[in-house]
C-alpha cells in the first residue's frame, strides 16, 4: 500500500521535476539558425548578413574602407568551434565591374584578417575581428523590419518548395557577386554586393515590395561613402547613399529566380539561384519582433512561457507526457502561467503547475492535480518559492534549499509529505545535442545534483525516503529542454521493516512541440 501511496500526486510530481530538472516546464528545444541581417541601430549604414547552413556560417560585412569608400568583406566559411562561436578568415576581393560581368566576377581574394562571431542570444551577435592589424569588438542585433523579424531553422527539405526567399542568391557561372535577401511579409530587403568601375568592392541596397503579378520591385540605392570601419563608434556610419535606378525580382520557386536592374537607362537581367554550401538549407519565416534587451536576450537557455505552447516528452521506455501552457491565473494573489501535464493515452492523471514569470526569473510556486488510479488528489507548494534566473551564463552555480509541501488524499487517506530539497545546478557549457525532433546546435549544458529527504505520515504510519540524484540536461533558448538523463537512488525506511534501496535511470527527449505558433519538427 505504501508503494501505491508514494506513486500518488506528490511523489509523481517530484519525480517528474527531478527527471526534467527545474525548470521542467520551460519546454523543449530546436536549434537556432542565425541567417539574416545584423546591425546596430545607433550606427546605421553598416552591418553583416549571415547565411547559416548548419556546420558553417557565411557572413558578408558591408562597411567602408580606410578611405571611407563603401566596401565589403567576406568571412569565408566561419566554422563552429567547441565553445559555440564561429571562427573564419576575412577576405577582401576585387572583380569585374558589375556592368561588364559575363562570367566569373571575382578576382583572387586577399586574406586580411580573421573574425569570430558569438551568439549569446538568438537575436544578438558579438562580432570580434582583426583586419590589417586593427582589432575591435562589436555587439549587433538582428534587424527588425516594421515590427517583424526573421526566424529561421535548418531544413533538409528541397529549398525549391520554400515560400520565404531569405538567402544568398547568385549565378554559379558568375561567382564573386550576389544578392543577400531578407524576406519579411511582402517585403524583400536586400544588399547586392558586386564591383564598381574601379574594380573595387561596391554595394547597393533596396527594399522591393510584392506586386500583383508576383514580382518584387523597388528603388535601387548605391552606398558611396561613410565612416571607415575602425572608427565607427556610436554614430550613424553612412555618409552618402544615392538612388541610382530600380530593381525587380521574380522567383520561379524557392530556389530559382531572376534578378533585373535598371541603372542609367540600361537594364540587365540575370538568372539567380539559392546558394547551397553547407550541411543543410536555411528556411525562414517572419515573426513579431522581440525587443532586444528584454529577458530573452543574454544567456537565457529557455524561452518565455506563452499560452498555447505545447511539448511532447518521451522517456526511455516509450512513455510520453504532454505538457501544455493552458492559460494564466492567480496563485495566492500572484499572476501565474498554468502548465498542465498529462500522460499520453491515459486521462486518469493531470498535474497543473503555477509559475510566475518576471523579467529576470521564473518563480515556481506550487501546483495541484489528481491521479484516479490511486484515488488521489491534492496540492503541493514550494517553500520558499523556487526562483530560477532567466539568464545563466556558463559557470553559473545555483544552490537552492527548499521544502515541497505535499497535501493530498490517496485511497481515502489523508497524506502529508514534506520533502526537504537541496539542489546544486551548474551551467557547464554548450554542446550540440540530438533528439527525435532534430539536432540542436549550441544547446546549454546543465549538471544538477539533488538530495531529497521526505517523511510521509498516513494512517498512523511513518515512511522516510532519502533520494540522491544527478541530472544532465541540455536546453536551447528557442524552446527549452532538448534532452535529460537522470540517475537517482532512493532508500526507504519504515517502522518494523529493513531499509530498501532502488536505483533508477531515466531519459527524456523532445518528440514534438509547438511554440509561439511554430511546430517542431
């Protein structure tokens, strides 16, 4: 009977929390794709456009040379490093003037330095470079287009089927120039990198809007002058930029199209295709922008809780638990999100957890639930509430001491179980992790050790349990937990019976999820 009682509401929730590692409710994960435009709003006129194809980034840096002339550099094949950063060499090119290109456009590139890109959050980049002996560090944010921004993910699907045209586009027979497109709604915001009349790098920019016939058209502007790259410091960098013509793009499918421009009364058209060079393609969509500087920035390994988000977890035996953020409520006067757990295929048990979300923390307050098989229903409460920082840089150590107060009825008996919990969680680093939903690059790694001591008093009997466990967990800022592996040993003592011990090993992985309207996989 004691075994059945211990598997009732309070014990089940504690086991689930231990297996998933607080914060269990933060969800599951999908790798972040860094494709798109990056800039500093206070230094408008320069920026980077990155193409992310899994094992490598191809960033192009649009800026101004030491003479203050518009120019660009390519960071060739920035590869993923063990610390989660991307490192590559920086090249400067010369080439055939854009009006004369009829074959290979670029001449031999010159290596001029190196660059490292780090992403402390999905919408923030730290850009460190050394060029011609000049070293600088810059913090950039993902570009926002009228309240919308790009959200991209790796895909093994044929890009011909993509409906979003965010990518690097080129003509393979004319390598050395290209058009980098951000596609948000009915807008294409793009940079065309090529070569001027003096064979030096030149760039144009345009915003093209969708027309009734499916074409995208707009004015074409050419960057002329600005602040040299190493002297840009908190002020707009652009000096002179002028409208020189018009541009038109038409797409046959997600992987092929035509790029046309008119400058000085002369029109040229070129067939273009989506550049593919890495382990996977990048598929993007537009989503409402998240203001940089809100809690999702920095070293956050879990996304904000949102009503409607859904997660499906599977353990090593194939059992599945569905988690849903079902709504908002109040708990003892505090505003909370409600996270509901159900065993898939078994409606006999439901647990609801109440979580307060602030700009800096998630605060786990308690919950309620029932288990029909044990005729159990009741509540649990964390005392004091368990506060989880939303930002956890590598090396962070979180020590917690709290009591879980379980109060429920089981099999017609009143049960009181206070569980003293001592927990140490360390953010150990970042790593690539795979789950049934996909491979997740640069996931946060956590190592948690926990000791639980509980005494259950029921029907005049007292049962004491001590559990020591360790959980290795990987989480990603796009949606949260990717995978957890947990081992624990519980020793139970009861009056008149010898102590008994049991060791369990469990895993939990992402099967599927729906977060902020997006489905994984």
